[in-house]
C-alpha cells in the first residue's frame, strides 16, 4: 500500500469545498496566511538575527512576489526574467541578488544598469565581465562570490555543490579569486553566497551545513579589503512531501546554531553586515495546493483508475518527474464525501505512462466532477512544469489571504509573459 487513506478533511480541503463555486479547475491555490506564519516562525527560530531572502524560482507569480515584499528583505533571482518579475512587482532593485551559472553579458549589463543590489558571481570570468561592464558604464557593482564548499554535508535531497557542479568557485581557489577581485576598481566585493543543496529535512544536517557556511564566511572575509556587507546562507530547508516525512523542527535548528551564529555576529568584520537565509520551497511549498477535477473513473484490469484534467504537465513534481528517484505519492485529498474508501491509480490526461499522479492510493469513492487536491504544491509547481506539453489548458492561480476569504484570481500575474518567444 503506497498511499494512505485521506478521509479526514483538513482546512485547505474544506476551503475548496466551501468556495468551490468560485474556483475554476485545474488550478493552484496559495494560502498567504500560511506563508506569513511560516516566515514568522523562520525568523523567530533564529531570533530575528537573520534576514530572509526569497528565491523567486520557487514561485514566480508576481502577486506572490509582491505580497512577500513586506515580510522579507531580499529576493534571489536566477534569470533576467525573474529580475523583471521582481521589478514589476514593485521590488526595489537594491533588494535583489542575481545568481545563476549561465548569466550572459547582456543579462549582467541589464542588471547593472537597472541597479541590481548584488550580483552573485559564479566564476572568475564573470567577475571580470562585471568589472568591464561597470567600467564602461561608470557603475561600481556590489558583488558576492558564490562558493562551492569543500565539505560535503549529508542529508540533502538535491546537491548543488559536488565536485563536478557548475555552481560557484571552489573553496580551495577562493583566496586567489578574492585577491583578484580586490584589485578590480568597478567591483565592490561585498560578501559570499553559499547554496549547497536543497530539500533537507534533517535538523542535524541543516545545522552542520549552516555551521560550515558560517565558517566559510568567517575564514574568507579575512582576505577581503573591506568589511562584508551581506552574506547569504543557502539553507536548503525542505518540505515533508510524503507520508513518512517529518516537518523540520525549526526550534532545534535555531537553538543548535545559535552559539555559532553568535560567534559569527561578534566577528569585527560582520558587525555591520547583514546575513540572510535564502529559501524558496520552505516559505511557500506547504502553503499551496493544486486542484483538478476527475474527468472520469474507469476499470483498468486489476485496478480502478481516475483521470484528471491535469497531471505532469501542470504539476511535474507531484508525478515524481522533478528529480525524485523513488516515486511516492504526494499527500492527496478529495472533495468526495463518500463513506466508502477505494484504492485508485490516479493519472493526468497526457498520452504518456509517466503521467501518474498517485499509485494505490485509498480515497473516498470518486466520481467524475469530484476534485482531487494535491498538497505541498506551492513551490516548483506552475513554473516548474512542462505546461506546453500536449497543449492542454494551463492551470489558473489563486491567492487566498485567509481561510474565510474568497480566492483572488492571480492567473494574469503568472510568469509566462517573462519567458519570451
Ligand atoms: C542558488 C539557489 N538558491 C535558492 C534555491 C531555492 O531552493 P529551495 O526552494 O529548495 O529553498 C535554489 C534551488 O535550486 C538555488 O539553486
């Protein structure tokens, strides 16, 4: 048995039932009251000593980006498109940090000219290009160096810092690169950025990773000519997508990193510096759901099959096709109130056998028209799915400010317009 019975209704399922007439399907719904609560607990766990940087890639809907503006300090963008989303959401460019291993000269120039707060340089060559563009345009650009650490911390679902990774400057080359950047007049070396991996649910691994990153900041800031201004910890805080996953105990992480954070904050070099925790999925992943109607239910030899309006094309991560090795069911509920529970295979509408939303899941008896609710879909949903595949309708997006309030349609704020043609 792969899935668990989902008869018990939770608050988001109740919401879908209550506002069913106002919600078109298929769609994503983001509960912003939960996003707010999550941000508060994140900040509180570190006693408000860390700023938060939101990774737009997790959910680039402009309304979401705009909403967060009041509650976080920085925005992590990884493309010029994301930069433009942030700008159009009214975010001041000084709050934007621009990361990514494949920035073109045109991307860098646009970012400089538009006043990007910090460019996160991923290699020596990029530092040289920023310096040259700065010289040509008489702009001194605040620049962070992305570090690819030597130490490997176990427990992350996805790594961005292996020996062969394309990200950042290897820690062992850092001293030379800092000295080189220090000689470039149009670069203001302002600190470091480390993002080792993501989807970590182990508190111990998160603490060890943060400890390692703080050590890197401390050691290498010693080679800088001026005090640090901003250092960014790529936190990798994960989401409990599957049944046996446990939520991160933030308090444990906060308490255990506190002494190291205190030591760091007492280093003369960091007294005036900001330190930010960079995160995407932890902030919005659990606060979002994807909903889709059952188009039909049919018998397929040994099992009962339900087919939805959207599957992998709308929510690739939920079908296990976004970097998951073992296919497990996301947490799923339904608006069906049937007393009887049955086993289902749930598929999307695509003509491919990888479009499986759930295997052997027990749900109240489904009929055409019932709504399936896929939880933990707020991050890497809409924008991380192959929406164009087989040319089905794209999902709508809604924002909810509170469980008692009707949904706000934010479909027109999606990021498709920023991709270009
Ligand atoms: C540089 C960087 N920052 C932030 C993130 C956001 O990760 P998450 O949404 O898991 O917090 C990623 C994810 O790939 C990343 O590569």
